[in-house]
């Protein structure tokens, strides 16, 4: 099961905690749509900003998010790999 969330109203004038909730749902601008895992945490966030978003439960699984290393760590690892290949 997955949760399909779409930002349907403008978040101008919303409080800071509502803006943070919208950002944590992965919605950046008006009309954005995300497919999230159906967890109690995500449902709670949707409930908090339910006046700004529409949500529906859909069949199937949400795509798994992969964690990326920070840019400076990736650059450091690439530099070390280049240094090792020279030696």
C-alpha cells in the first residue's frame, strides 16, 4: 500500500511547523505529487496539513528512497580513489 499526496493549495501564510511538514513530505511547489509509504508517521504528517493537500491510498508499493553521501564525502572518496590509482 502507498499513499499518494498532492499539494493542492498554496502554503503561503502557513506556520513554520506546517511548512516543515510540507517539506518533509517532499512537496516543494504547488501541484507537486509524491508517492509515499503508508506509515503512521506519514499519515500523521498528511493529517497535520490536510487543508493544503489531497491524499489517497493506492495499490502497490512506494519507491524506496536511497540515501546518498554528502557532496564533500563523495568528493573526498573520489580524490582518494584517483590518488590510489596513480600510485
